[in-house]
C-alpha cells in the first residue's frame, strides 16, 4: 500500500470556533466599583495548506477525511483574553489543485512555496468590558465566539513536469525515462506495466535540467474512461512539451500512423488546448524495425502536422541524446509551466432563518438578540465592506428580525446588540 498512487481525495475541513467573552467585574480592596473587566475570547485556529516537496501522492488523505482546527479559549476576568486556537497545518504534494466539492471551481493551486488559508477561524466574542457605557455601567452580558469556516473540498494532484511522455501501452516510454534519468520505473514486456505516473530529472549541460513524466499508456476511449490512461490524463495538463512515443517496429502488427492519430484524438477530447501543445515524435524500437516503410509513412504524416520526428531506440540508446537536446531547446522558447488561477467565488451560505431567536432587554434598555443561525450569518459578513453590510441588513429584514423586535416593543433610537455588533434601531 505504501507505493500506491493516489491523486484525488475528498476531505472536509473545519476551522476553530472563537472563544466566548467573559462576564466579570473588578474586585479589589478599597475599590468600591471596579467596573466590568471581562476579557475577550480567543480566535479559532485556521486550517492552512502547505506544500511538502517530499510528498508525491495524496495517500495520506485516503483514510483521514476530516480535519478540525483548535477552538479559541474563553476569556476571563482582569481583562484577560482567551488563548487563540492553534492553526491546523495540512501538507500536500506540490502541484495539488484544490476545488470546491459542490461547484468544482478552483479555490487554489498549491504549486509554489506560499501557504494558503483554506478555512478561517471564528473571531472570539467580546467580554463585558466592551459594553460599558455612561448609562450601562454594569453590563452583565458578554458575547459568544463566532463559528469557524467549514468546507468540503476535492484535492486533485496534477504533476509538475516540463515534458510528458505519451503514447500507447508498451511502446517504450518507461524504458526511455529510465535511460535519460535516474528514475527506476517498472519495465516489462506487457501492456499496462506502468500503473501510475513516474517522474525523472533529465540532466543537461551547464547544470541545466528538466523534469520528464512517464504517463501510463493511453488507449482509444481513454478520455471517456477506458483503460488506465484516463485516470492520469490530468497529469499532462501542466506539461509544456509533449514527446509522443510511437512503436515503429511492426512487431505487434500495429500501424504507427493510426496509433499517432488515435492518441492525438484522445488528447483533443480531453483538452483541445492540450492537443495544440508543442509535440516531438519519438519513433521508438527502430533497432528491430521490420519494415522501413512504416517509419517513412509516419515521418511524412507527423512532419506535415509540424511535429519533428526522431528515430530512436530506448534500449540501445540510439538517437536518445539528440531527442533530449531537442526537448531542452524547445523548452527555452516555450511559456512557463501552467498554474491554475482561482475561479471560486465565496458565496454566503444558505442559512435557515426560521429558527427562533432569543430576544432579551437589559436594565439599561439595550436589546440583545441571540440565535445559532444569527452567529453563522455574522461569521460570513465583512462589516468593513459597505455591500456586505447592506446584504446583512437585507437578510435581517427578510428573516423578520426587526419585525420581532417591534413586536417586543423596540423604539427608534434603542440600542441593538448582536454579538460584537451594536447599533441604534431606526425604522
């Protein structure tokens, strides 16, 4: 199981909840009225993604699917704030694309050194020290912390390789990779020897090098789920250059031209942009070629499509050096490796607002409104943004919050307190 290649995983992450604020009053000898000194709750921990260059699969996520960060601690007296919850660090392989499970939109592409906050912890609630006013000198209430964000996401590993080897099974891709790099893929004379992608670094002169990926053999219908190749077509997406390996030996009675066209068609059905990517053709097994006419037909066909052909034998190393130099020369002029830009737009969650609210009034006339759905609603509002505040006001009106307050007898100018937010009521 240790060598099993897992390149997709579905996980649930939950950031920590904020700690609750404290209700406390200063007590000291010879101090008659110390006033409120309840501290704030600590902030909940974030869920943070970090690239681990030593990871090559998503195997770690096969059995553990739920990740929860630490909650913030409650506040206490003497204006002592609660401790912030510890962030939860999740390590992923380089090249992991994170998608929202419900929409499939890209949240982030973990292809660099920067960490990414996948779920933010909830803010801690205010202690009663914040609610003292000239008319409310003894506030006997504090606020609970807000819940942390929760997400369901799909992790999708797309290998980071400059050059990808594509072709039918058993055409010699793994042998070619083992010859030009230190990679040691399994090599045998049967189809689907390669069950998962292999990476190797191809050293060139003057310290230059590039990463070469051996993709499991693609067959006709792979883009629709046939064979093994459909599981790994995603790993070619980032490749800047493709080397199409074709068997020209004629040993299996195959037509190299038909094989070339079939693979190109599968690439086009998977991604039209991928099919238009720069491609070199490696006519492999030339050392045991039975009919030179097969090679001549293939060369005329691919050169007509603008793809240079190199006659090679991965086993005897014939033409391999020239092919690698040609690949390195092509990479100099090609654009950098693809990184995927986020397409996910944060949408306020659908919140059930029909649940009852707890409405109370303090001795100084302040209206306190509380309820689980209200906490969830406020956790998704940016109160420093004008549009967010307007959206929040609309949701309160649509949910009938102000109507319920009016039924309880609220008047213009009365203060309303919603957790860490206090404002005057205006009809």
